[in-house]
C-alpha cells in the first residue's frame, strides 16, 4: 500500500532493506543488506542494493564505506552464481560503475569481519576485517543471517526499506519494542 504510485514514493531504482547492527564482537556498526525485500536480486538489483546501502552509510557520516559481497567462499566458482556476481560487482567498482565505496567479493563471512581470517587464508583485501556493509546473495540468506545475529548475539538492531523518496520502516512481527523504536529512529535519521 505504501508503494502505491499515487503516493509518489517510487524513484525508479530498486528498493532494498538495510539492517543496521551494533554487535559487541565487531568493532564498528555495520549494515546487512538485503534481508527483507528483494527475494532473488539480479546483478542490476545488486548494484541498486549496494548504492542504497552506501547512501545510508554516507548519510550517517561514513565517506567511503567498505562493502563485502558475501559468498560461501572467497574464490570465483562457476557452479556458484553468487561468486560470479560478487566478482562482477567488485570489478564494476574498480571501473567506477559503483562509486563512493570500496567493493570486494566474493568474500566469505569470516573474511569480511576478520583480518586474521583473511591473513590465514592468504587473501589480500581492503575490505577484509573492515566491512561496513555486508551484501548477501539473496533474501533467504540475509533473513537467516539477520535473525541469527538478533537472537544469538548481544546487539542493537534497526531495519528500514530504502531507495524510495523517503525511508520506509519495516519491522518483523517478532521484533521487540526496542528494535521497533530503533527502526523508527533510524528511518527518521535517514
């Protein structure tokens, strides 16, 4: 209903869900995307997902966020389309097609959040251990990951839909009152 054309919120680019997390075991606040809106994004949708998340981080004051394109492994494997997409997105960033950020992928989750893991696996990356934005391959992966973080860690969480003319607060029926309020505040800040 909120996306009815009469309301005028559509911009022409893909909308996407961003989850903002503060987790005690990670040294900075980060975004996980898309964990609640685009089911199976194609490459152009993934560009929009990255651009939406980068815009949010820049609004929050981070000039050049580091973006990890997540996959199960950190090498391109032709049987794993998400690794091919990740390599394409990384290349697009290097060629200036995705701007105002540093994109690397494919990166396994452990590399995205741990320099030690990257060193151990001998992967050189500006993003490894310093990711500000984690881009998941699809909604199922993102939703499972977001709920795992929420339920199994000590974290602060907020989630909104971005890419429209104004942020849209989207909460889960199971969100507690604090997460609901954090999402409203996050939307107001963006």
